[in-house]
C-alpha cells in the first residue's frame, strides 16, 4: 500500500508565525529550548493544514481539539505562485530550526529535529525540477486517486459532511489548477507521452459517467449513503438532514464534479500532441538528476544510483542461487518438480478475520506486544475495484488510531497464500501494526509534524520485510494442518520457493526501473529481459508501461526492504549476544518512519548508551 497523500500536493503554508518567532529567537537566548521547538513545530503543522481540508481530515479526526481550525474547506489549488510560496515557507522553517541548539532537546526531540532538517533540505531540492512530477499519470494519477479519497473520506460528525460537500464544490478550481500545471509542463517540453495523455483522459471519462450518476450506482453515491447511514444510526444525524445531504451530493456530483472531470479529459487530449520525449526520465533534460532525487526521496536510502544497482544485482544473484538450492532440495525429497497447488488451493485459512488473528498469534514471539489492536476487513465497492490495488490499509488519524480498516479487492487478490501474505503486508505485522505501534510510542508532542512527511522506504520496506516473514508463518500453518512436520516439509519448501520467486521478480523490476530511468535503456531491452524471466509479451508490455509511468515505486518497496535487512545485520554485529529479533523490531518501530541514514545513526547511539 502507498501513503494516501501525495507528498507534493500543494499546501497553502502560512509563514506569519516565522515573523513572530524569528525576532524572539535572535533576541532571547533562553528561547533555545524544548518549549520553543514544540511551539514552532506545532505552528508549522497548523500553517500546513489549516488551508488543506482534505489532508487535515485524514491526519486528524478532531483537529479543533488539537488547536487547528480549518480556514478554507476547499481543495488546495495549484499555481506557480503558491508552489513558490510553499517552497519559501519550508526554507524559512528550516532557517528557524537552524537557530535552535539541538543539544538542549531530549533524545526523541533531537531525533525529530534531525529528521526535519534533513527532510526539508531534501524537499527543497525538488524546486530544481519544477515540472517533472506527473500528477495525472495513467498508472496512479489524481483523476482516479482523488475520487478514491472522496470515497474513503470518513464522517465522524455532521460537520464533516458539510466539509466534504464543500470539497466537492471546489473540484472545478482544483481541476483548473491541474490543467494549468500540465500546460506549464507542456511549455517546458516535459508533457507526458501522447498515449499516456489519452489513457488518462479515458480514465477521466470512465471513472465518472452521467449514466452511473443518473442510475444512482456510482461509488461516490453508494459510499456517501452508507457513511450517512452510519451517522444516522449513531444519532449524529437526523433523517431530514440525511435526505438533504443526499440531494446536495447528487447535485454537486452532477453539476460540479462530472463537468470538471470532462474538462480535465478535454484538456489532456488537447495537450496530448505536445509531449516531446518517449521512454524513461533519462530521455528528458535533467531527467537522470531528477530520478536520482526521486529515488532518494522515495526510498530513504543514501546510496548512489550505481551503488543501488550493484546492490540489487548482488541480491538477485544471491536469491537465484538460493532458489536453485530450494528446487534441488525439493526434488531430492520428492523426486518430482514443485506443485504449488497445495499451497494455493489447499491453504487452510481463507477468512480474512481468521488470517489476521493467526498472524497476530504467530508474531508474538518476535514482535513487541500491542494490546487491544483490532481491524476490520472490508471488500472494495464493486465500482472501485478497477481502480484500486489488491489490498489497501487506510492510515488512521493520529487522534483515532484504533479505527483501522483494510480494504480487500477480491477481483485481484486470490485466496490461499496470496491472501495470507497480503494481509500480513497490510495488517500484522505490516502496515497496520507498524503504524499504530510507532504512533503510540513516538513523542505525542512531535508526532503531528512527522505525519506531514512521508518515508516510503521505511513504511513499504517494513511491510515487505514482514511479508517475507509471513511465508514462514504460512509454512507453519500448512505444517499444523498436515498434523506432522515431516509430512509437510515439501509444503514448507514450496512457501520458501514462492517467497524467492516474488523476491526475484520485484528485484528485476527495480533493476529495470534503474536501467530505464537512469541508465537510458531502450524499451526493446527491457521487454527482452521481462520475457526471458517468463512473462508473456502482453505481461511484459504492461510491466514496462508501469515502470515507465511510475518511476521508483518498486524501489520504494524493495530497496526499503534491503535497507531494513542491512540495518538488522548492523544490529546483530553491534548488539552481539544481546541481539534478538524482538529487540531489533522494537528499535525500528520506536524510531518511527525515518530515512535509513538517521536510523543507522540512531542504532549506533544505542551502543553508546549501553556502554
């Protein structure tokens, strides 16, 4: 799963607080203390969110209780001036932080301080690449993501419904901002390929139609009604209000959102012939530099592109040798070739709730306890399946951490070990467990500001790291179902084989991602590599298009996983006889989402504390 917020969604950042605090910082040495750090970080959170109703609602369920009051219930609209103002605000905030003496902060505050300084500096580098981001990519653009966010927008009170309807009303302005950005991209010679623009336009026309709205079957109607019904059941809404809101939603979808999506499609089609380059980012001016920045931002790794490529190659060779050994062992035991049917079709667990309970039980020995943590699994609305991932964990607001939901797309998630490992990735001990545990143990005073910055390599690296562990759990499930470890040993080998196959595939995709976007490989080269791996021509072309339009996404998962493993090896060496998986996992979770350079520094500091 990916973070539901696009990191570079424009935010209207208020900088007034900088004018207030900066003179005080210069004049009063006693202000260089913990109280000031909390004051300026809280002010930054407030200024970042008070004009961004969508982000605010997903970060905090009850922002008023946190002292944050929404000033504009509208979507943030892109403009060149607003983008420049946002960068200026980050620069000013970084300057304010530089006046603080971090030695006066406690350990956790200092860690947050270091993360903020490094992340703000990295984000500011993006201003050198103004038009390289593609918010309307046919792979995962806002033409579908925004509507999915609307479908998942939770209603805690009737006021939330009012805000939601105001957001719908602001959609035309938001779309106009997107088209302005795309026009500026076009003028800079950086517009997307013609076929990509046509695909994105087609998605605009297909995801929201007049026919669906007229029949009342669109997911923005059905999900809205179900959320209202929940408020009604809780006594937070009257039947009259429910009816009025239903009518307003229908009107806004028909008169504001639908025309906006049609204009977005028209605009993309009008610009479709202006794309000047084909292939990966390496074909664009400064594209290789942007890609290197994007990889660092999305993975949290400080390794260079050459170092990453070499690391991936070595890991591929290592995994390939291990898989050959697994196959040899299986053949020696059974005298035949692997048959994956018992692992998939005959897997004992199929109910999502039972799977999550099983995972919670099996992880207890190696992961810190987290009591009273529950989750509900919900299938996607049928209208959403075509646009959603196989499974999706909704990150809860920081003030409603125990409201956890995992969405399952049964049209693209098979039963058996695939469902088991997917729920491990999204649930326990993956995203859900990591999110809640880290949020509960991190300093509650500094947590809100850390929520503003995403660390995809840490988050997805952890999820894939725990997914790999879940293949071992799956082998245990099969062993117990067989009744004796000896008779199920080949099944355990099959679980290992499946994990190794998945590892090789994702590793290959990462290598090809680097080859395409950094080293300038041609389409034909990548297609040959994919077909030699066993993919059909159609599958290979589909993967190539994904890699081309979603640069660095696979790296976020797999490089994050490799960095997590490297961190574990450092911990084993540093802690020696005191190492345990439980201690390592607690260390990673208590640090919270971070880049790996700062995680490594934090690990080294544990040695100093223990002598």
